[in-house]
């Protein structure tokens, strides 16, 4: 055991407290939530101490222009012999920052849980597994070897499963089943990838991976890294393994949805960044793969969100779209090579912003669903009217995720757009085709516009339109949140504005802290509110307003006879890859596997039968005869052949059964037996003696 044990305590404390939270449920569900909140607060305090101490040790001084930023924070811990490998943890800039953010998200959702679980069942179970998931998430984010990452990553997948299945309804259990299937497939893929990594790469410190990976050939790294990408990408929600995400959020409790979207997906992104910055450093082919997967994921999520009529499903699909943007940034980190500072800042900044925004938006959604007891837009319509705090909080999240200036999403999206423009300039400088990336730029602006369109759909539905049947009931709900819940919602609502007003402090600061881990260079000061960045945001907003006015209002909603708007589910069945592709494909594979197995099982008998009839054909046995010799057998066979010839000719009407071989053999045997009896007698011996004596005497008389 070496290093700072506080790191190990920080990771293991939630695991140790999980049974206590479950046991506290005997005193009531509030006791379980109280233990959950207390442990989350302690974890946040310990991570703040680790982060502050590491910052103090490093001096938090950015490197000069063009030099590598040395901000590797010193807190580390290692323990040998865990599952045969080294359990290694480290709290450098990026990892300490995101672990701190994770603890903050857990604390805010645990405070909100006092309101949300007031009328829910199985709260102690939720608190228990939420703490276990916190420990696993911290283990992933603070891991310093790939084996450590994998260990906590698998614990994370299993511990978060009860979140999705919490309500135990049929849709919840089916969504949890899908989540677990994807997690298991991803975990097995990761394990195979670790086995295929050359040398000691899985057990080496992450900071040593670039040098060790440089000694291996690119071909030796591509397959294992691709397998690892499947596992990390599945957790991040990358296309085409995104199917769990839009289905898990609507059925999970709102605090769990906030953590699933805001942090669990980021553990997958963390793994993608480790692969990009440590094993496939500055590999353009790897960057291109990530970039275009991100583009497809971004568009898929935006389209699903636009067509859905479920409040939490829209937010879940929105997470899918924003994850696609983050993956685009990760791809640009590799494509831009050593000059990837803008892409690194953009990727980390959008990760932080998305975590904060989805925390806020899912708390708003939880406020709606726990009071309206509905998640579809038609039932929840009008709930937010005359509720200023909820209105301001949701509007803050809308402006942040849409990239409005002065809110946090604007800064990170502007950096992503700027990094994409840098890639276009680099391709133009090298004389390469820029067409595909020009299309990608247009799709990026389109996705930003679609984000505004579907968020406007939610905003107008919840806060401006009237509910035809329940509006009076909603207007009476003035105490829809407790003071603690209001405080958590208010803190989360202020963060997008605070980060947006001070992007040099938060976005640039997060970028500088992450440079050492992501092997980037120090970036010049960014002009966040330049004309170019404002123009890009303006284009997206124009697209968003146009899509809302031309598509959402007339086509994705409909006016009823009494003048109210309804929001039917316009999502086509083919967009659900699980039901339209994966489950039918798996069923077909199971059927095909059964057919193949049955055919192989039967082919063994068929092959043996064929061989017995061909090369292993059993020749007709010669009839066994009771005795005789070759001469007798030959004479008998000749006589039998002669009789068969007569049977086919002269004796056709009255054929004779040929049996001379047996008859002659039997006669010969009988003669031999009788001969042996005769020759073995005394009289025969005397007779032979007399005959011999007679012949001798006759010879002497004649020839003497």
C-alpha cells in the first residue's frame, strides 16, 4: 500500500455506508435518504480536500504558450494484489475535477430525494444502490490503471441496474433488462480488449501509457482499443449502442435519471478520453472514427427528442445528442494532433456543462412528474404556470443547453465550433478535401437548432399552454417543493448563468486542469464573445425557431376541437433500434443457432451412415464352414457356381439351393474325425506294423 489513503477512503466510504442506508430504512424512508445525503456530503468534503491539496501542491500555474501544461496533481494511491492486479487511484486535475463534480451531483439529487420519494416505495433499496453507484463512479473517475477502471466500471453497471428497475413495472423491468444486456455486452468487449492489449499496458499507470503504446505497432492497438471503445461507448450512449438511454430515463426515478444522464454517461466518456489521449494519441484514423460516431449520435438524439412526447424521454434523447457533440470533440482532439488545445477545452467544458444542465433539467422534470404524476406532455401540460422558481430554473436549463450567450452551453459549444473550424483550416492547409467536415459543421449547427426547437416544445407546453382538464388542480399546487428541494433547485439553476458569465474562470479553468491528463498544450486566451462565435449561435437559434414554427407547431402537435394543443408520439417504429433491429436480430440468431446446432448434431449420425455405406461398407462375410481345407472349399464353391448356373437355365422352374461347400466340408470333417479315431487305435497300429513287415520281407525275397 502506497500513497494517500484518503483516496481509498473516499472511494470505499459509499460502499461501506450502503448497508447502513438500507438498514436505516427500518426507521422510515427518510432515515435512508438522510444517510445517503450525509455520506454524499462527506464524500464531497473529502474530494474538495483532495482537490484543494493537489492544487496547492501543483501551484496551479499554466505553462507558457506552446508548452505542455504541467498540472499533474500529486495525490495518488496504489494497492497490489487486488484481483491479481494493482488497484491504483490518482487525483490529478481532470480526474479530481470530475470526481468533485460527481459528488456534487450526488449531493444535490440526494437532497431532492426528500421530496421526490415522499410517495414512492423501496426507498432504502434506492439509497443503498445509489451509494454503491457513487463509490463505483468515483473509482472509475479516479482510476490510474485500465484494470482499475474496468473493475469499478463493471461494479458501476451492476449497481446502477436497480435504478432503472426501481418501480418494478413491466416497462421498467424491460428497460432495466435492456440496460443490463448492453452493460454486459460492453463489459465482455472491454475484458477481451484488455486481454489483447500488448505488454503490461492494462496494469501500467495511465500517464505511462503514451510511451508504452508508442513502442507497440498501431495494428496491435487498433483491435483492443476498438473493443474497449464498444464498452465505454455503450455506457456513454454512443450510436448504435444508445438504445438503453432513451428507455431507462422515463422509468427511472428523476434523481436517478439526473445521475444517469449527468454522470454515468460521463464515465463512458472518461474511458473514451483515456483511449484517445493515452493509447491512440494523435491518431487521425482513430479521431475520424470518434468524430463521425459523434455526428451520427448527435443527430439521432436530436431527432428522437424532437419526435418524442414524453418529458423525460425528450431530456434523455437530448443527452444522447449532447454526448454526440462531446464525442465529436474527442475525435477532434485526435484529428488536430498536437495543436488540439481548443478541442480539449471544448470537450471538457461541454462535459462539465452537460452534467450541470442535466442535473438541473431532470430535477425540474422530477418536480413536474412527482406532482402531476405523469410524464407525457399532454398530462403535464400547464403544470409550470404561476410557479416562478420552477419557471426560472427550467428556463435557465433551456438557455444553457441551447447555447444562448451568457449561459454555460454557449461557451463550450462555441469552442466545439471553433475546433471544427480549425480542422477545416488544417485540411485546407494540407490540400485535403474539406467537404465532409463542411457538412459536419452544417449538421452541428442544425443539431444546435434542433436542441432549441425541442426545448421550446417542452417550455411552451409546461409553462404557457393550459391543461384542458387539470389546470385548476395544478394552479393550487403552490407548495410543490419543500424548502430543501427549492434550495437544491435554486443552486442548480444559478450554475448555468454563473458559468456562462465567467467562462474564463470555469470553462478555461477546467480546460487548463485537463491539459496534462489529455496530453494537450496550453491555449491562448479565448474570446468567447467574438463576432464569429456569436454568429454561429445566431445561426443555430434561427434554425431552432424556424424548426419550431414550421415543424413542431403544425406537424408534431395538433389543435383539438376545444382549442388546446395535443402532442402525439410521432416517433416512427424504425427509429427504435432495439425493437426493430436488435431484438429481432437476436431472436433470429438464436433460431439460426438452434438450426445450426441441430444440423450439426444430426450430421454426425448422417456422416457415419454415409461412411458405412461407402468407404466403410461392410463386405459380405464368407459363409463359415464347419471344416475342410482349401481344396474341399474350392471344389464345393465350384459345384455351387455350377448349380447356380443351372438354376438360371435348366433348373429355372425348380431351382436347387447350392450347398456343396457346406456338404463337402461337413463330409471332409466327418471323414477326418473317423480317420483320427481309426488311426489312434492299437489294432490299426498292429495292422500297419504287419503291413510294413510284409513289404520288407517281400522286397528281400524278390530282390535278394
